[in-house]
C-alpha cells in the first residue's frame, strides 16, 4: 500500500508492527507484504505464548513466500521458564 502511494522511495524500508501481538493476530498481520516483522511486548514474558507467536509468524512468512509451512514448535516439550522483569 505504501509503495503504491510513494513509489520506489519506500521499497527498501522494512516496517515492523508495534501494536498488540498475540498468537491470534500475528499471522494476519504478517500476511501483509508491507509488514516485515513484529515487536512483541508483554506476550514475550510467557514462553508458551511467545513460541506460539513464533510458530504463527513462521507460517505467515512461509505462506507469503509461497513455500511450505515450517514445522511447528512442540510446545509440550518446552521447559517451563520463569521470566523476571528487571529495571536497567
């Protein structure tokens, strides 16, 4: 959409979506060819949610590129990880 409005000037720019990202929304967001990635915020604090987001993102990119879907992460096999927030 941006390329249609602004031509070649924006073709080399990589756009990252910075809104709310979840396993339910990321595949639809990354299906848009103008969006090249996502900035995952609070959802990254839960390892199983983060892995689900990565799985859906991999599927979206594979579909967009016309290739086979990459294998899913085995969420059951992932260790439970406690993530602490720290102030820097």
